[in-house]
C-alpha cells in the first residue's frame, strides 16, 4: 500500500509526530534528571504517568473538581508521591550496589501497577477532555488539533522552567554538582537528600504533566498505561544524552517524529512501531553512546 | 568467597572424594524421589514438580548474570520466548503446521521440517545463545546500566515480532497442538545438567573473573580480565539454558502465544533470585522451589473464599502486589535473601554438624 506523499500529508504527519514527541520529551526530562543525579534508572517513572492520570481522572469525575484545579492537584500529588518513593524505597539503599537499586526500582514500578490493578481495577477508564482542548484549526489541508498546540506550549514552558531551575537557582547548582561528584558535594555541606528529594519532585511533576497531556490524547486510563511510554522516554533520554534536560526534550521530539513518520511512510509496518525505538537505541549505543547533547559521564 | 576458602586447608583428596560421593548419592536420592513421584503422585503435583525444575533452570542461569556477574539483565522472558518458539517450530509435524497456520502458510523450509525433541531443544538453546550474543555486543561496549533498558525493550520487541512475523510464528494465534514431550525426566534431567554446568563454570577461572567484574570492573580489567568478553560469554551461556528451558516449557503447556511471555515472567524470576540471594546458586534453587510452591499457595488471595464467616472476593493481581512488596522489603531490609552469597557445601554442612555436637557437649 502506498500513500500519496504530498506536502500537506507530510505536514500533517509532522504535527502528529511533534505532539507525540512532546509527550515523550516531558517524560524523558524527569527520567534524565533523576538519572543524572542518582545514576539510577527509575523504572517507576513511567508509572508516575499512570498515577497522575488517575489523580486527574478522580479529581474531575468522582469529586467534580474543575479541571484546572484537578490538573494542578494531580501534578502536586504526583510530585509528593515521587518524594515518598525516594524516601521509602531508594534512600535506604543508596549506599548499596547499583543492581540492588535497580531491582528496587522494578519492585516499586510493579507495586504501583498492581496496586492500581487491585484498588481501581484493570478496566480502562475514559478520560474526559476539557472544552478548552477540544476542536482543531484547519490550515490549508492540514488539521492541527488544539491539543497539539497546547501540548507544545506546555512542553516548551515546562522545559524553560526546568532549564532555569537547573541553570540559575542554587538548588539547581547543587543538582548539577551532585551529578558530577556526590562525595565532594557532601563535603561542601550540601544536604544531599534534600537535593535528591527536590529532583524527584521536579521530575515527577514533569511526568505528571506529561501524563495528563498523554491522557487527553489517548484517553484510556489503565494501570499498565505507563510501561511503554516510560520505556520510550528512556530511549529518548539516551538519544538526547542522558542527564541533559534540553537533550531529553530534543530526544523525545526526534523519537516521536521517527515513530510517526515510520508508520506514515509504510502503514503495513504499523505492527512494528514499538520496536523502532528499541532499534534506535541499539544504533545510538553503537555509534554515539553519549547521545546528541550529552557529554561523557564520569563512571 | 564462601566457606570454601575457610576450609581450603583441610581440602585433601579423601574429602574431595567424599564430597563427590555425597553429591552423587543426593542426585540418586532425587532420582529415586522422581521415580516415586512419577508413579504415585497426582497430575497436579507432578505438574508443579515439572514447573519447579524449569524454574530452577531459569533461576540458576538468570542468577549467573544478575547475581554472580552483577549485570542487570531483564531479558529472560525474551529468551524463553525465543527458545519456546524455536523448539516448537522444529517439533511440530508438517500436517499440524498446515492445519494451524490459517492466516498465512508457514515459510517453506520450516514448514516441512520435523525433528526429534532432543534436537529441537539443542537448536532452541543455540539460537537463543546466538541472539544473546548479537544483543550483548552493542550493549556491553557501553555502560552496564543500559543493559537493563535494552533487555527490557528487547522483551517487548520479541513480543512484537512474535505477533507480526505471522508466517513464522502464526502471529497472535500462537502455536497449538505441541506434543507434550516434557515429562519429569526431561525437566529434571536438563535441570541437573544446568546446575552441574553452572557450578562448574562458577568454580572455574571464568567464574572468578565474573565475580571480579561484579566487584570492580576497572580493577578486574587491570588484572588482565577482558570484561567485555567475559560478559558476552556469560550472557550467551545463560541464554542457552534459558532457551532450552523455553523449549521445555513449550512442550509442557503445549500451546504458546506471544502474550505468554510478558515481563511478568522476568519479574517472577527476579523475585526468585533476590529471595534466594543474588549470587548464590543454592539460594536460587531453594527460592525457585519456594516461590513456585508458594505462588500456587498464594492463589488463595485471588480466588473468592470465606473465612470466619467473612466473605472475601478474590482480587486478581493481589499476588503481584504481595510479590513486589516482598521484593522491595527484601532489598531494603534483608539484602542477602536466604543464602546471601554463600553456597551449600558438604564441608560447610559437616563443620556445622561438628559445631552443633560441640555445643551439645558430645
């Protein structure tokens, strides 16, 4: 099957790809931040997406809270949950070998997913779309959903906020220092745990924002919804250079574009869509393991 | 590093022979028990025994990567799937293949081949090891951490491939009508062989190199160990046995489909090796028995039941909540699991007996 490759079709796919890429980017930023500071692949990061979606869903549907309050509440609660996960599961094993931390992260991820299954049930719930995000603009033959524009805006704003926090504030300086050399940072009298908690809060809040935007695009909330986006966000973070926030967002955009264009060019391959990011990851590891914007990390 | 070093000095040829005889005797006792089980136990218990054997194979070979070499792989479900599919494709008869491939016929040479079970297991192991080799080469060239994500992604990819390569795997319909070749003897035979090979490997210079890589890769490199080579080799070695286990599993349940080999499988194995003690073969074996048995027992939580007049609707997923909570708790409070990094040795047992006797004043 061939698809006419005219300009408007290409532009249309570009819009879809950018939207998906922004969602990956939002998730990847948090992944990258936590990895940069702790050298820990936080497997539970994708599940925070799911948790935030449930928070927002319950806020709007069960408690009938207006959506802006519900969204902000969801972001806050997810940030708190991120801090709690760090305190409860990761802090006690900070000094143990890396493999133990990874196993704990898997455990946390599974606990969140299955708690969701037990407490809420596995049936997908339909996420309500606020009126603000409905509709779309038609430019020529290209249909630009309002949601796509909002997603892009939210991503850009949050990226700038994160970049400013990391580059310009004192706590951001501590984060960057921590990712360089944890022992020296402790000698400088910086409360390491406070900085790490802050990193988790910021990363989780980003995941929550990504989760809410994700649910408005794919409105089926279920306990295992975060697994695949989480995996791809990690690939995006590696692609951009892990530990680098701008790189993570860029990696997300590239991954989203590649995925959408891959299916657009050859619709028969749509079954292999989830495999693309994995092969991309292998290619990056072989050619440029530090990613696009990454610098070599001290081991 | 276990008790072996402590007792190195009274290692002489008689104790060595004694240990070998004792090991042989316990294998004979095990075989005797299997003989008894085969004759007298009901189908459900035999099935659990077979599951235990397959899980021991998987856990011991998985522990080699995660525990003994300290690299975090999440690929067992992928290797299991590859092994299961490979062996199933080779044992199915041409007629059966013609009958079950209803979406697309199977590709030509494979559609006509039908091999004996033993040969198909061997091919399953070799194919799986080869895939592991292909995957390890890019991953181990860079930081070890990436292995976790790459292997996790690989598991997803194997499922995607199994669903989409319809002329090879029959897509989401899966392969049906496999002959139930796997019996107690096959399962436990492969299991004993796996444990034997793994123990020999761990006690060889390769095993010491693996432990060196786990403890400090840079120092190991400085001592002349080629870390990349040892990692790749061990990965392929472990994948071989996981592939064989996949073949055994496929011919035990006789129907395989892509949805069977989810990440859940890897998670169960992770629990087993963590509870047994990362880096202990004996621990993995004990935990495989414990968890396979316990997993059956924990089914109570997922089925409706009534105790003390209180009706309890079974909650699906409760077992996994319990398992993941156990995993986190073990990691935080009892990192060593049952055995830590210690192994069961006959010398250790005798020493323990002697000490007990001394305490009793005999």
